[in-house]
C-alpha cells in the first residue's frame, strides 16, 4: 500500500513539475559575461534546483526531496553516489545517457525514467545533444540531513 502511494506521489510530482517548470532553456541576459578560453574548454555540468523537501511522516529518519536537474548542451555530471538514497529520475526534456557501475549504459528520452538503488555508483550521466538542453525531474528518498550527491574524489 505504501509503495502504491509513493508511486502515485512520484507521478503527481512529475506531472506538476512538467506543467509548472516548463522545458525550455533559460534565456541569457544581455549583460551576460563572456567566457575566458579556459572556461570555454571545460566540460559543462548539470545544475540542481530543489522543488520540495519534506520529512516523511510515516518513515522516521527519511526525507522526500524532488528537484529539477538541468543539463546544458553537451553537459556531463561527474561520477557520483547518492549515499543511501533511493533515486527516481524522469526525463522532462531532451535525451540523457546514464550508466551505473556494473550495468550497461542506457539512453533515456523525454517521458522515460529509471531508478537507482541506495549505494549505486553513477559513473555516467550526460546530455547526448551538443545543441539542445536536457532536463530531469529527480526524486530522492534519503536519510534526513544526508547529502543528496557526493562526487567521486578527483584523481
């Protein structure tokens, strides 16, 4: 019964987020800075915008967090983990390639989704397009107060 309620809640959040956040790339202001050569050669990365964070009243010590993750064209996330969080991702716009350690890399298009088990090592997450942005709705069920994402240490 709880699983059905959580699944229904995830679908409701996905529908609400898609309706309220839109799926277009943000416009740059006319006064935007010009990138230096070093900045222009760096791989773009994702940005995370929290939507809702709520302690689960019937699951002590756990928190529900929803967020929109934007991937500019060609963006790639650093390899990372989400601690002990259960993660649900839904593609709102664009195409994202995702790979977990020990599993084959998969490509997800608008309207598709996946889950990540607690402790999973996310070795690849990238926008497959060099010209169009991609956007995800991501939902975490995590330990209250725990970081939602921890990047792997740099070599």
